[in-house]
């Protein structure tokens, strides 16, 4: 299988709660799209990483389902997929486990 490499960039200015930033992608589909604490954890304008993860999952699922249906002789005219990403934290702090993010990580 051929390797696929896609890139994105984030720029952040200021503190976590009061700052803001922009997101851009290699394809320029996102070009300096604003994001902020309020957009991420409230109803502020702009996008947020969780919204983009949900969109990516919905897009991948729809495309794969289209391939499978077409291969089975049922080419779809339109597929609509929704995705919900729920983020929860414990004790008001998020914890990242390096072993879960990089299985090759050695302690």
C-alpha cells in the first residue's frame, strides 16, 4: 500500500484560556481557521480539534461504506453520516499516557 502523508499546522497566541489560534491544512481547505478555548469548550466562533476528529471519522466511514456497497453491486447515490466525539476528563485534569499514544514507547 502506498504511503499517504497529510499535514496540518496550528498557531496559538496567548494563554490557554484567553488566547486564540489558527489551524491550516496542507490542502488549504482549512487556511488560518480560528480556534480558541471558547470555541473548544463553549459556543464561540471557530472550529476545534474534537469537531475535526468527528468530521474525519464521518468522512472516512462514508467513503469506505461507498466502496463496500459499490463492490457488492449497490452503488450509492448519497450517504449521510454523523459522528459524535465525546471527551470526558477525570478530576478536572486530562492525563495523557505516552504508551497509548506511541505503542513503541519504552519506559
